[in-house]
C-alpha cells in the first residue's frame, strides 16, 4: 500500500534560518502530494500541493517539488519566522482508483520550533 | 463558509460511558473523513463517506466505534463503551472529491476518557 516517510523531529531553528523537512513516499500510480500544517490547538490546513512530476507547490514562502525519480517531496523555506512554529505533515492521495483517490495517507508529522 | 465545524471541542468522560462526536462538513462537499490523532500512532484515518455512504471503515479500531452520516450536513462518531485508550484528538475533514482532493479539517475534539 501507499506510505509516507518524513524526517523525525523535533526540528529547532533560529529565526531567519533555512528549513528543510524531508519527505519520501511509496505509491503505485501517480499520487498528488501535499504538505499540511497544524498550529497548536488547531486542525490541519493545506500549505501546498503538487499534482504531477516536476510540479512545484508554493505558499507563504514555503516550496516543495514533486520528484518522481527520487519519490520525494521535500519542504523548504529560505528564512523561517517564529510564526512558522507548528507541526508539518507530508501526505499523498490514494491511487487505487475510484473513491480511494480522495483519501490521504499522512506521514507522522515533524514538529518545528523557531526561536527568536 | 464557516469551514468544518466539530463539537464538542473538549470532552471528558469516564470509562464505560457513551461518547458522541459531531461534525458538520463544508456545504457542497461530498466526502467526509474521520481521523484520530495520538502521539504514539500519529494521524489515523478511521472511516470515510461519499455522498453520505460509508466507503471504507477499515480504520475503525473496534466494534465499540461506529459512525453515521444521516444527511449531507451532519455526521457522528460514537464510542460505546469508551475506554481510556480512546483518549485522543478526533478530527473531521471534508472535500470536494473529484473536483478537488484537498481536505479541509475541523478544529478537532479532544477526548479524555478517565
């Protein structure tokens, strides 16, 4: 079945540092890939997505590129802020066809803390 | 739209009691998902519905868990009887399915079973 592996946390950075959170996946077919963010006490919200190979998703200074050859979708940001402190989840859509295409498989999440 | 609405936000109950969690999806969304989040197991998909019909309940941990969607604007997740190991944050999410597989999450219900 499909699976997502993302780097274990927690990750602690100083403000304005460069961020990378690694994500690799295993899937049959051609899934869509997502990064979701969860701020303390809230539900998950979409950060960015990519639907096909070589697509780059971007939002709020975050970027991730769909790399089919390495089955990866690493999250990057050039300069993090204290307000970016949250848990980040990598996810992929189903590929088995039918309604299963609309369910998501999530990684375990990576806690990011940014210090001033 | 107000987004996905879950109630209650917090629930504290005693072992053996029945617990009902509620969810109102975004209007027009035809897929609804229930998840459970714990530190140990991360985010687990319990069950999902399409047009009010359960499609896959393979993630429901035991017969003590049941979910219904009587209409397009309401779903419940029931645990009877509850046990301390059911303590977790339960999320509901909805999506447009074929039009967009982006899922929109509610704020969650934090359940504590004593």
